[in-house]
C-alpha cells in the first residue's frame, strides 16, 4: 500500500486544490518525493487541439513534477460538469482501470501520492458498467477505496459546514474508508461569518474523526497558514504509523 492521501471535499470550490498544492509544496520542501494527481478534470480550457487542466497544472507545478500532464490528469473534459455528465456529453468513456494504471505508474516513481478528487465523495466518476460493477455508478468514494488511500476532507469554514462535514464523514466511514481528518478552510477574505468562530470547536466536539485545523484565507500564504499546513502534514505523515 502506497503512502499518500486522497483529498476530498464537502463540495466544489472549498479549497481542495489549494490544500493539495500547499501539501505538495511542503512535502517537496521537506525532501519527500511526492507526486500529485487529479484523475479526472472537467472544465478544462481548450488550447488548439488540447485541453488545459487548471488543477492538474497547478498540482504539477506545486510538486515540481516533470511527468506528462496526461499521466497526472488521465481524463480531461471541457464541460464544467461531474465526470459522469461530462463524459456522457463529450462521448469519451472514463474507466477506473485507466485511472488506476496512471496512478500505479506514478506511485512506482514516487514515495508519496496526493490525489485530488472532484466535488465530494458521492460525485459519480462513471457508470457502474464502465467500472465493471453491478451498480448504477462508480463514485469518488469507490476510487479512494480502490487507491487504498486515507481521506483528508476539506470543508468550508463558515455557516453550513457542520452538516456538510458530518454527512461526508458519515459517508466515508460507512464506505469503510480511513479518514486522516478534516480541514476547515476559508476561501474568502471578505464576508465575516460568525460561525467561523465556533465551527472548529463544535466539530471537534461532535465529529468522530480528527478536525485537524482551520486554514485562514491567505494568498500568498503567511506564517499562520504555514503553521496550519504543518499541522496537516504531521497528521498526514503520522497517520496509520
Ligand atoms: N485558504 C485560502 N486562502 C486563499 N485562497 C483560497 C484559500 N482556499 C481556497 N482559495 C481559493 O479559492 C478558490 C477555490 O479553491 P479551490 O482550491 O480551487 O477549490 P476546489 O479545488 O475545492 O474546487 C481558488 O481560487 C483558491 O485559490
Ligand atoms: Mg480543485
């Protein structure tokens, strides 16, 4: 089983790529041979005959990888939809076996894998038929299980996050997935949300998995966010050992 982590979120736009890239930069700075992967990226921008995956490109740069982008993002789609829907519309089939092959190739060359999902755990990657299973869909929760990676759950810091976080954690545990923990992330520096002052404590009281830290809004990163990333790194590296 490869050392690594699967970055999932309670929703899209919660900061999965942000956390993935911060983690990769820190791991690489520590001298750890870490690789990132975004198995399916939708909403890619066309450039000539090719598609440019924004998340995959950011991940590749953060980990300073020299690998071909098609290995880092084996499936790219133009429409900003779930992989299942984008593949239906654009007519290209997603097969979990293709993802697992790319993952295996990277995992052979690297010591630590950081894989970013899309949306949340119950986003369908493809139909059950494409996955060779007798179910309507193959979900990101299935992919995390097949990759044998524990989850890091990125959640919003503000109002609504208690419900979304608890639903995601419950789903993960019911699926038998291991969970490193939850990171509450602020994706906006503007609107003050009073719940951000209490969510960390409430979730630490009620959530059955560790709520590691709260990551403030900061671009570029500052001392506070760097310290929070160190807490995440410690949790990820010590998980299961
Ligand atoms: N802690 C943060 N500080 C500053 N900007 C952030 C932070 N977290 C996320 N963002 C920004 O918010 C937007 C959405 O985050 P992103 O990582 O792309 O979400 P996701 O991958 O879950 O869809 C991006 O523009 C990202 O750079
Ligand atoms: Mg992303």
